[in-house]
C-alpha cells in the first residue's frame, strides 16, 4: 500500500518573505507566463464591465462612448489589481504561478504603493502603443511589431535592473517573489558584485 502524498504548501514566514524580497526575482519565464495568463483573466473583468457600461449608457455602437468605456475599464483594472496586491499580494494569475508582490523589505504592499505600481505597470504597454503614433505607423503588422518589440525589450531590461526586477517594481519600491516553500531564494547579484 503506497502512502498518500502530503501537501507541501505552507505560507512563507516573515523572515522567508524578507529574504526573498532582497534576493533576485523569480525567473523571467515564470513572470512573463504569469503576465500572459493575467491578460487572459483580465478579459473576464473587461467583458462584464463593458456589458454594464453599455447597458447603463444605452450604447448602440462600439465606437459610441468609447472614452467613457476606457475610463470604466481602467478604473475596474485599477480596483482589481490594487485590491489584490493590498489584500494578499497576489492576483489569481500570481497565485497560480506562485508569485507575490511585496515591499522591498518583504512587508505587505500599501494602497499608495499598489496604486503607484499599477500606474507604472502600464510601462509594459503604453510606449509600445504610442510609438507607432509618433512614427506614423498605420499597418497592423507594424503596430503589432512595435507593441511586441517594446514588451520584449521591457522584459529583457530586467536583466540589468536591481535584483532583476521589472522597471515598474524598481520604481514603485516593490519586489516580485517566489512563494513556493521549497524554492530557495537566489542570491542578489548586486550584493555579490558589491562584495
């Protein structure tokens, strides 16, 4: 008779969280995969918000009232992300990929810091969306290439930033950590070079 596997999940202690916050960020592949999954899940927020907005404003055409719709969507996204980060440090995608956002010393994220992180996280997309306008690009392939090119550049730039965190984490004073209890924190490359 074989023994049942035991559940290895346990929450991180405050000391483990602080140690991981000062260490190198989780692997880029896991962070980007979580980001892509987040995009799929955020669609589940966009559809009901768009439906409620359309009914509330008696919207009859997709281009009618689109600025108000964008404002409603941006507000809904800000509420979702900041609430998740302040409450648990994790969105649903981050829970799935065992990632958590914390302050630089491992403390929980405050509401002002969560709002700042949310605004700065738009650096993932906005330059790639604005660049085609500045350069006068209009074809779909050009727009797609500019957006994807910027996102790749943004992701890869984490290799030269402190603790390999994304730029929005560095600027907002947050760290993305691995929450798997058996994952050993990677040494901070900045501390190794400074020693």
